[in-house]
């Protein structure tokens, strides 16, 4: 079980309280999303802007971290802010995963350059936790850079399209599958396992769907609240 954006069913997504809430439960991993600020800092937030999660509306890539770090986020009610709800640095997220011995499932949210991916990897290495990270992305080139820089790291291709082309891409770069759960069937789970691919199903909040996927033998279930 992987906590989607932290335990986002209870605490505000992609915040330190959400990560700690997941870390104090039985989750195997904690998922988050990484963006880069204008001044080259790596922060964890899902969207490209803060409009959905805060009263202040800034674009992450066009704003310095000195401004971003002072933005108070809405609590899960979506109306009131909390002073402890902020946009964390990538290093803070990694530190929590390491402290609580949780796998960090890190989504490279935008198309990064190879140098930017290297900077992300270097931050993780500085925390001595590269072996505890699974890289995921919708962007094939990001994953190619990951494979070039980290030949032995776990990585998953995010997609809802289990096409031959995508499967060939995963096999070529030794990637596992991170799949929209409605695209999975008992038959294609069996076939994908037969090719040696691990399967992560997202985002599963219906207990019946979770039980069905578990019976089919998927390797990971990513959820906001299911645990």
C-alpha cells in the first residue's frame, strides 16, 4: 500500500503532516510529486500552480522558493489555512521517508533536463536514501534520464495505456508499470507479470476495487485513504 501524496485522506496532500501521518501507519511507501522553482529549488506539490491548495496563486516554476515557503495552504476543508501546512522541500520529504523506513515513491512531475534529474538524484544521495526511492513519471524522457543516472534504481512508467509500444518501452529501460487501476484486468495483470513487470495500481479508494486488485496479484496499490 502506497499513501498517495501522503495520507491525503486525513491531512493536506503533499505536506509534512500528510507524510508523517502515512509514516506512522502500515503503508509500505509514500508518494509525492516534485517541481523546480525559478531559483532551482526542488519542492513537492502536485500542480504547477498553488491556486487549488492556497489562497495565494503562484506558478511554481516562475516563483522563487523564498516566496513559496511562506505560503500557507488550505486544510482539507478547503477554506481555512494552517500555519504548519506549507510546500515542503524534496529533501524534507526524503528525510521523513528515511526516518520512518518508508519507500519514497517520487513522481517527476514535469519534463526535466538531464542535469535537473541529476540534481534531484544528488539531493536524494545527500540524504543517503537512493536505495529507498522508486522513481515514477508520465514522461518517458525523465525515466530514460533516471535509468542513465541510476542504473539499479527502481522506476515505474505512469500510464493508463497498456499498449505494446508502452510495454516495449518499459522492457527496454527495465521499468515497471504504474497504471490507472481501471485499465487493469485479471488477464493483463497475469500477462504483465509474465513479462517480469511489477504493477502499481493508482488511485484506488474503493475497498472492493482494492480487494479485487489484490486478488489479481498487483504488487502495489496507491491510495488516498484505503489502508
